[in-house]
C-alpha cells in the first residue's frame, strides 16, 4: 500500500515534458525499395535510465497529434503504422551527437508495428542543439536490413525542443 502511494505521489510531482510544436524534416525513409518522404519533426528533452539528458526525436510522413506524441509508450505510433498511415523514425540523441537507439515504423514492409535498430551504421550529424532547438541529419551510412527487409534513410530535420 505504501509503495502504491509513493508511486502515485512520484507520478504527480514528476514533471511531464511534452513535445514542442512541429518542426520540419526533409528526406526519405526507404523500405523494400519504397521511399516515404519524411516531412515532420518533433523533439523533446528526456532523461535516460542513468538520469542523463537525451533528446527524443520523431520524424514522420504525417502530422502527429498531442495524444500520440505525449503517449509515454510507442503504441500510438505503432497503431498508426499498423493501419498503414505512418512511416517514421523515432530516435534518441545523447548529447553532443550520438544516436543511442532508433525505432522504425513501416508495418506493411516489416510486418511489425515497430523495429528497433542500433549500430555503427546509423549516424546523426547535429548542427544545432541548444535550449530551444535541435537540428541535424539522421542517416544510414549504407543500406541495412531487418529479417531480409532492406531499408535506409537520410533525413535532415529541425524541431523546436520541448523541455
């Protein structure tokens, strides 16, 4: 009982960081030879499991509403992907410029709501990272694959940073 009360109290006092207004993205996410043009960028500052700052960025081919963006799970993005409405990439930047993980959303091609990807072939070149904005380029250095499904991406982005 005390643990439950403590968890609820912590949830009530922990600040919730929302994504800021939509920014812009310009590039493609190509899966199985089919390119989706990514045009929207969203970003917010978060903390990792060791309480160090990281930046969460979502790049998509459609505008995303606050309900999907503010969901602490990726289920809203997964639902849109499964419905064939979303092609996108969610990734985390550990300042100054390291990608710590990505989630890829293209259900028709991967046959999964999302695919996690990491490795040295995924890069981010950060041009701006300050209190209000994150901008740069996310890309794969070569075509990659997941379960024999080839993919690659190269997207420049600029987004207001939610804090």
